[in-house]
């Protein structure tokens, strides 16, 4: 493929995916005025971009680690961070419900900013000043590893505010019937975060000192902290519009006495649908990062160069996320009557087929496109369940705890994936032979099957508003 075409094609794919969302997205007419829709756009758009830049400041570690740590050290740092993220919902979900999504998205941005600046300073101290380093998976000192563990754990604690904040804010602005379709739009912004994290970070570390992979997202998060403070409101009422019944699990709930955090959490855990969704998302977290984090490491491990999918991994993940969110959202709302279980089961079927195909594709150019398709499927599931079903079944009143529970399970699954793959993937000279990477899909297949079976269990799950009898 000519060089100019290999550079242009990913951009064309991204523009095509965005055009698909903009021109083909079904319209749900709920009587909103044009003024309301315009104000809602000014609310969710900066929040979405903030979350994209949080992704930038989260997965930038993957690219920077090639210049600082070996694979085992990277996996250990990442595992600690994801465990912290996974258990932080106990604190951050209730905090979001109590203080509102605006305050907690600002806290997320500021905390991630400070942590990224700290990691940049540590990286600067470990590398020659002003020198553009070369990737080589070096074995770092224990002090550098422990320093990054602490700062990345801090980063992930504040990052965990991001998902609960987004869903908390949007739960008050979007009706149940709009949420699946809106997931496709919002998926565009979130998926851009993967593009920033993998492709922008790669561009930075290839052309500037490695610490700038941390400094750049920190600066962007600082900018969007200011924008969020200026523009974002937690509810339509606070923005000068009428609040309305969103038709989710909070429908018919006139408020009353606020329940304690423990009482709300126990209500969530007693809801078999929410618990099943959380378990599905545990599998989603495992599978998403088993693909997203380790495909570039597979390519570098076998010494392949100029592989199109790897060179544009962030862009292709972005396209997969946009397409997956769009397809899942529209099918959920238009085919399955706003049920999230059926489309999740279909996409998990794609995951099973893809993981089996990986065995045959190892060492071939087809592998890259197999894992892109799998990324589309698993990102679609994640958007349906963490971003949409959590609003539906938690209701806008308790959505912080609901999405915290569900998204916490995502990152506990990610932590397990980091530990498992850190142990089973080939090392040293063995990693140069694609045949030795059979353990990679072998670690994926069982979890894909479990996720599929769990998704079948919530096939007919529907929201039961509080006002229903």
C-alpha cells in the first residue's frame, strides 16, 4: 500500500464512521424544543470531550511504558491501577449521587491532571533530559516502578469519577427511549479518547521526550476543567429548562428521604439484573483490554514493522468504538425495544467467533482485522451496559451507585486480565515466534463464552419504574 494511502485511509475511515452516525441516526421525537436540544448539546459535548481526554491520560501509559518498563513491570503497574479503579466505585458512585456529576467530573479532570504531571516528572528523572528515547522494553529500577504504581493508582482513583459523572449528568437530560441511540453519538467522543491515547501518545514519544506523553493530556484536562465549570449543569432545571420524567427506574419516585449509601448499594446488589450486568461487564473489562492493550505488544514482540493496523491502532479502535456504539444503540432501541441484553448477547457471539479465529490468524495480516472486529463488538457491549443500562436500571436518582458498581466490575475484570496475560504470554526469545502466542486467544475464549451465557440471562430484562404496580 502506498505510504500516502496508508496515512489517509484511517482518517477516511474515521470521517466515514462519524458521517454514519450523523446522517443515519434515527430520530426519537419526544417533543423537546430546539432551544433545549441546543443547550443539551452544550452540556454533553464538553463532558464527552473531557472523558476522551481522561482516556488519553489513562492509556498513555501503554505507549510510554515501552520506553520505561518491561512487559511484566507494565502489567504490574497497570494491574494495581485497575484494582484501585475497580474498588473506587464504593466511594465515588455515592459521591456522584450526593454532589452531582458536574463537581465529580471536575474532580476527575483535576486529579488525573496532577497524577499525569507527577508521572511526567518521574519519567523525566529516569531518562536523559531532552533526549528522544527509543522503545526497548527496559527493566526499570524498583523505585521507578513503585513511584509509577503510586501515581497511576492515584490517577485511576480520580479517573473512576469519569464514568459515573457522565452517566449521572446525562441521566437527567435524556429519556429512556433516547439513551440507546444517544449512546452511538456519545460513543464518538469516548472513542476519540482511544485515538488520542494510542496514536497521539505514539506520535509524541516518537518525536518528543517521553514525559510529554503525560504533560500533553494534563494540559488538555486543565483546559476542559475550566470549560466544564463554565458550561455544564447537572439538570435541565439548573440550565433554565424544565426537568422531565425520563422514564427509567426513578420514574414515579417523588424523592422523599434520601437513602444511605449502604441502603442504596444493598438495593443494587439485590437487583439480579444489575448484578448480572455487572458480571457481564467484568468479562467485558477483561476482554476489551486483553485486545486493546496487548495487540500492539504482540506486534512489537514478534518484531513486525509497518503493520497497518498497528500503525493506526488508536484510529481503528476509535472507528470500532464509534461503529460499535452506533450499531448497538440503534439495534437496542429500534429492534429490541430498548432492551440491552439481546444486543449484548449478539455482540458476545461475535467475540466468541473472533477469539476462535485468532488461533488461525496468529502470524498473518488477518489478525489485525480480527481484533478490530472484536474491539467493535466489545466496545459496543460496554457502551450498552455501563453507559446505558446503568441509567435505565439505576434510575437518575441512584445512577452513580449503579454505574459505579457496573464500571467497577469492568476494571476488576481488567485487573484479572493484566495478571493472567502477564503470566501466560511468551517472554524473551519465545515471544518472537507467533506460534507461541496461542496462549493469548486461549486466555480470551473462556471469558467470551461466560459473557455470552450471562448476556442470555438478561435477554428479556426490562426497566420497572417505581410508579408501576
